[in-house]
């Protein structure tokens, strides 16, 4: 079954789905894309993913879901793309930074975006997000003194999992948070190089719908207003 065709259930607006889209582009996978309209999901999609979320992948006669599971699957099935290092400890480091980013940076950012934005909430957000970004810079420099990626020159699952969210965090900050500037990025060159590296990689830019379109669709869906 290893050469069976892959079906990719996508929604271009979704950062989780973009993880799968990037991994597919980085591998030699042959695949067909089916776009799911999240505002009007087809009835049959619950048979593909009972949770009715994107992304999902039809592979080897089954359907798999969850973006991190999907990108690991793509790495396992197309090892020649080298999306994970071979050494156990470096694999652990890749997985750790993904977990760290998801809980500490995404978590803090989206909690503030959707929550109260009064003075006290802003103070807490500003402190927490910059502290987490400084920690991310430490994780980056522990891997490699220079970028542009988490592992230095090697593009990996860490970059794939993080890039879609950094694009959106930066885009949202411009539109919803009065062009909020992250102090930690300006003062940590390795972090800045990493963000530039992952957000300009062709597989990332080619799978992103752009800040303007993304923000428009996201604000309609979540009733957010520009600040
Ligand atoms: N934990 C999931 C999250 C996927 C997710 O939340 N996808 C959203 C779109 S970004 C979705 O399909 N939501 C269902 C809906 O909007 O109805 C993953 O990593 O794949």
C-alpha cells in the first residue's frame, strides 16, 4: 500500500491544515486535495473525520487526523525528505519545541486575542509572550547558533508545525493589536532570523492565503473587530 494515493482534506484558512500542506510539499508525495468549506461542511466529511476538523489525510485505505500526527506520518512515509533528524535526542528536541510553542506561545497569544484586552490583561500578555519568546530563543540557540531554521540549516517538522502560527500571530498583531511589536524578537537575532527563515520558505508562502485574506475570513467567522 506504500504507493497508494494520498487524499488531503484541506481548508486554506486553517493553520493546522497548513502544517499538512507544507509537509506534503516538502516530501515527494503524490496527492489530491479536497477543500472543505468550514462554514458549510459536507455531510460525508464526518465519515472521514468524526471530529469534522481539518486537516485529515486519506492514506492506505484509512483516514488519519490531527495535524501533528499527519506530519509525522508524512515524515515516516517519505523519509528521504529528512523532516526529522535521525538521532533520538534531536528528535526529542524537535517534538519539545513544538509542544512548547503550542502551549506557551500560541496559548498566550490566542488567549489574549480572544479575551479581555484591558490594561491589566495587556500587561500580563506583554510579559508572558515576551518571556516565552526569550525561552524560544534559548531553545533555538541550544540547537544551533545560527539559523535560519530550528535545527540550523535543516528544515524540519519543528519549522513546519510552528510557521503557520507565526504567520498568523504576526498578521493578527498588525490588524487587531495596533501593530503590537514583540520586544523579544527585536532583541534576539537568532529568534528574528528563525521567524524570517520559516515564514519565507517557499512551501510556507505558497500554502498561505496571505494576511489580508486570512484576517478577513477569521474576523467574519469569530466576530472580531480591528483595533
Ligand atoms: N488539533 C487539531 C485542530 C484542527 C482544527 O481545529 N481545525 C479547525 C480549523 S483551523 C477545524 O476544522 N474546525 C472545525 C470547524 O471549524 O468547524 C489539529 O491539530 O489538526
